């Protein structure tokens, strides 16, 4: 019986880690904006590490691609990058490595690795002319999108590789 419970618990935690959504208005990865570090850990498990920026600012890392920012002890920002950030290269990935393999979505839609126009359609927002950086805002959040580019047959295309969402209320 104990082995069945263990298998169910392992299956449900790995399934969760493979399907993660950032709800721009309500919070990332099943955690509400304004959650405490204790609440984040209760939902996501132990982080891979943390970095204290100042007396009132802290970053918590999950894998090498997800950074959760706390301001005055409350979650107010998330950053996701499709590749391991150089600044995180020394963070050990002995736990939560599934976060690096996970499909991260925004408002339930895949955006990482997607072309510029597809990201605009997925978020249902006007981006303007294609480029490397897009800054947007909703009533509750500031959104920064970073695109990489490639040129094929003299046509330049932009693909989303990083986003940062900051809750402003």
C-alpha cells in the first residue's frame, strides 16, 4: 500500500512539473502573486537556491531557467529563460531539474520558442513591429518579452526566448 501511495505521489509531482502556467493576472506556477516564500515552497517544493539582492529583495531559483523575485517577502515577479542563464550556471540542479524540461505557458498558451506574431496572438495583445524586445502592461502586471532573431533568405524572424512578468499591485 505504501508503495502505491509513493508511486501516485511521484507521478502527480512529476506531472505537475511538466505543465506549468504563468497566469499574468493571478500568479505563476500555481502560486498567487503576493505569496510568501513559505507558501511558494509548499506549492513548488524546495528551490535549487536563492540569492539575496538587498534587505527587501530576494530571488528564488527553480532549475536554471525559472527565477521568482520576492519584494518585502512577497512574490511579485517571475523570469523565465529558454536557456540556462550564465548568472545561474553555478546553481546546482540536484533537485527540481524537471523545471528546466517543463513546458512553460502564459495564460495557458505556449509562447517560449514561438515566432513573434504567434506570441502576440497567444497573448491577445498588440506588439507593434517585430523586434528584439517588447514591453507591455495590463492593469496588474508589466510584461517584458525578449526575442532572438535568425535570418533565412534575407527574411528576419524573431523567436521568444525569455520573459519577465512583474505584478504591480
